[in-house]
C-alpha cells in the first residue's frame, strides 16, 4: 500500500469515527482531497486508492495537472473524477474555471457568479456552486458577510448554467473544539435559514484536518483535507 493510500485509509477512519460520534451515516460526508501543490502522480496514487474528488486552489497549476492526470490515467470508463475549485477567483480567470471544473466553492460576489454562468459550456451541465462566507468576520479572509449572503444566494440561485448547492467557510483557526463548533454552528444556522426561505441547498463545505470532527458534528457534507493525505506541502 502506498503512503497516500494509507493516509486516505486513516482519514476515512477519522471521518467514520466523527460520523459515528455524531450519529450520522458515513455516506453523508464527502471527502475532498486537496491536491494543490502536489503533482499529478500524487493524484493518480489517490485515484488508485479509490479517491475521486479533488480540490485545487491555483488555476494554472490545476489545469496543467488535469491534463497530465488525463494523459496518465489508465483508460477506464468507470473512473469519473470531480474537480473542485477552492481558491480565490479573479474576474479574468472565470472562463477557464467555468470550462474545466465541476464545482466552485469560493463565490463571494454576484459579478463572479454571473461570469461563471455566462461562460459555462452548456454541454458540461450546471456548474455546482458554494458561496464562501466569512463566518468569523476576519479582515484577512475572503467571503461574503453573513448579512450579505441571503440576497447573494437568491441572485445566484436564479442564474442559468449554475446550481447553487450551499455554503463554504474557513473559520478562524482554533485548537479549542468548542470554538470550532461555534463557528461551524453559525454557518449551519445560516444554511438552514436559506433552506427555510425556499432555497434548495444540500451542501456545507466546512472542516479541514485540524477541525474535521467539529465540522462533522455541526453538519458538514464536504470536508477538505490536504496534508493529512498528501503530506507536507512544498511551495516553489
């Protein structure tokens, strides 16, 4: 078994334990393997171990990696990958994001959503969207404020070629499980308010390696895990 396969197995066990502790079925939480800064070969190891959803932050790196994975991946019609864009979005980068990704977790402005909708190739089907919420109110963090989200969600939900799935957040880092849960609980409460207002949402993208258990306890449906799977990041 490769190191990445063993790490995936360990992460799966952690998610399974968190689900059991929260009384949730394991299948209600999807593992998104954050492969940013890691090469195509690492993604292929994860694919061989059964992982199918991958998160990328940097557009050009991601496009190069997708191409390389497609070139190196064995010809197997049963393997369908989902690529999630989880980095900041510049207006001049929306066209390739709309063309090549299945999910975008980091929409915080209507202008970006409109461009993604306009530039989504119709043959690819709807682009799945999460709105990024600055749930801790940090000036250094991206994301719409809690107050801005309801109006933004209604506008995004109306756009063609997109499907608004839910909310994403990266709360202020904390090693205190109670503080972790409090931030995730605020995101869940906002999500439930939107659902009560009639929006058809099903996704809470929240939780990383250090706060996975708290996120699952508060209703995460996607957890974003990188270094626990691929190892320490290497930046050029």
